[in-house]
């Protein structure tokens, strides 16, 4: 059922975007040869050299912000019609804090974290290239035969990735590869990229567990317990024709064929088994999760890789269909589950709405969320309160955040905020980025630095960084004197300005704004220009009584 859900979701993405952009949807199919899982490779991740030593530079990987970027690598014909589509996710370190607070106050990522991200990005790009070659070999000849009736979605591959744990010790990235080659159904494989940030090396299953036979036995028992209605395929090898033996065979090569993957979270370690790995395709995929203090891991798990064992102060990403148990303070067990399906409300104008069912410790809520794709994050504040964040993806690249308050006697419908995560990856409740629309001097998305406060997003700074500044270029129409500063690393509040005349034709980009009257622009040679309008709510907006549209070319406001 999980693969069907993915297929239907991607199909709907295709139908929404095909008229305006290159299609983002991609599917999975039979007959694919997968690349080796990065988590199964024991080779060292070479650390990038830093210009300063660790003693000189303080690193804080647990405070670093991440951005996700989806890369599309599609095949098109000479007339630009699509033959097939592929996509994959890369991660970069976000510099929003540097723009908002000043680079001197921004936490610095360790060389090992930078190298780990570089290794992951290279590996997933290589995986995508392998898929691209396979699809091209199969799809191009078929396209030539059936060009007039070609279905662009018949051949595609989508690799989606999530940061499951990011702290000073571990980076764990979980990847789902959904491949479709015009078969009866998609095929789904999993990979995990786990890195020890103390040593810069990848973490293998043998690093985590001293006895794979004991691990296989525990997994077999728990799979039978969690999925009592599934008939698991017996293994026919020398291991005795048992589920345990089948699992052990998969664990021997760390799931290098995508059949099994393991990843780490702040609270435990998880194993996912792909369709066909242990049972029929119709049975779907399987997941087993262990908290770090689980009895199933006692004496077998390398405790140095254990996370904090608590979710406090953290986000953890969940997926539709998940039913997750986790323990707090070694005695209280929590359960959360998420289910989503296309909305059955026939009165809705947009067919891309979802009916989302959330269950938390016996409480339940079913509500409709407007989106064509959702990202789910469970958060626990340092004060011990639980919230479920839903980052939506909507038409025209709009995004919103819905927040469920899980702390009362019931779960009410979520509160909707106009903010969106906009490719940022929330990991810490006391410091994460989210986007908000700015209408100061133009309409564009800005990224702020937030904390969770009583189920709401509370900005931790007065400044917001401009997102995709290159798409919001301004040109000065006439010579004019502005306040300028040259120290791009300083805090916005500590900049030293001087009056300087800029000439007509000077190119400027949005750097940051207080979303009120003040905006910092930046020139091609890194001069900061501070502009203060008379009023945000008066149109046209003015500077000392003069319309900004008479001063700058490129001012654009949304309706």
C-alpha cells in the first residue's frame, strides 16, 4: 500500500505541475539494478581542510541549519517534449543565521560534517546517474515508437531523502528510491547514509552491532509481532529456511541492494525492509524501530552511537503510514501515527487536498489539509510539550505550516500559518528556519530564525534573510545617495554606515529585511545598501516621499 500511495501522490504532482514547469513527479518500476548503499561502505570520508584548527574555530554541528535542494535530471526530445523524469535530493549548510545575526555569530559546521554532506551528495548523484542510464536505455526506443501517445510519467525515478539525526556526533540521512519503468507497479528501495562526525567515517552495521545473528533474531521476532497477518517468505539458504535466516542474509551485505536500510534518530535506530525483501510485493514494506535503551539492543548495540535517547528540543521526521513508539525518561512510552489519503470531500474545488488522520496516545484527529504533498515533523520542546508540524507543498510554489497541539485531552484541528519550511530542514526546536512572505519594497520569500513557543512560530530575530535573492534583482534608475557599509560579516545592528552616491544602472539584490520599513540590499561588489521606506502599508511605497518604482527598476508586488 505504501508504494501505491507514493505512486498516486506523484501522479497528482505530475498533473498539477505539467502545465507550468518541468514535471517533478517520478515513479518506480521493475528490473532496476540499484547502486550500493552508502551506509554499507566502510571507506573513510576524507575531511576537508580548514584554514583554522579546531582549537581556533568552535564548531556546533547540532546548531547548523540544513537546506534541501531537489535536483531534476530529465530526458527530453529535440522538440523539448519530455521522455522521462528523474530527481534526487541534496543537502547544503544554510547560512541564514549568518545573514540575520552576522557571520561572526553564526555556528560553524565542522570539517567532518561538510565532508559527510559532500559524500552523501556525490553518492546520491551517482545513484541518480545510474537510474538515468537505465531509463534512457529503456525509454528512448519506446518513445520513438509511441511518440504521439507518449505518457511522460511511464518512465521515471524519484529519490527522496530526509535528515533523521543531526547532532555533534552523528549525521543520518534516509533515502527512498521509487523507480518506475512502465511496469505493473513501481519498485521501492531504501538506503541510509550514516556518518560518525567525530571521526569522519561512515558507520556500517558492524560498527553498530557486535552480533548480526542476534540482531536478525530480534528483527524476526518483532516483525512477526508487528505484522501478524503477513506471510513472510522463508529463506532457502544454509541458514535454515527461516525469517531469521532471510534477514541475516540481507544484513550480511548491509542491504547493498536496497532491500534493507538502517538509520538513526535522536531516540533510536530504525530498520526498513523494501517490498519483495521479506514477503510479496502486495505486503508492502516493513519497519522496525528500537529505542537506544531497548532490551533488544542490550549487549549488542555499540552505546557510543546512542543519541540523547530523548526527543526534547528536537524535531523528528515522520512519514505517512508511520506508527512510531518512543520512550521518554526510560519509563513513559508514547505512540504517534499518521495516515493520509486524497480528500473525499466532493465540495472542495482543488482535488489535491488530503484527509490527514493523526493519533497520539489514544487521541485522534482527522482534518483536511490543502496540499499536494506534506512533510511531517514531530517536535518536543525543551519544556516537554509535543507538537506535530506539517509542512505543505501547494500550487505556485506556495507553502504553509500546520501545527497540531498534542498536549491537551484531545487533538483539535491544526492551526495554519502562512510560513513555510521552503527547503529548510528543522532539527532543533530552539533554532530552525522557516519562510515568510515579505512585502517591503517587493513581494518575495524571506527566511527567519524561529523557535517553538506554545504551538506557534516565534521569531528569534528582527531580521529575515531574502531567499533566492538572484530572482529579485533591482536596478537603480538614477544617481542617488544611500547609507552604505562594507563589512558583510558584521551583525546588522553593528554595521557602520556612511553616505555614498550610487550611479544609475547599479545592480542590487535583496539581502535581508525587518519586514517592516528597513531593507538591506547588496551590490555585485558586496556593498551593503540600507534603505528605509516611509511606510510598508502605503502604496506605492516611498523613500522620503518618492515612489520606489521611480527609483528602482524591478519592483514587483504580488496581488
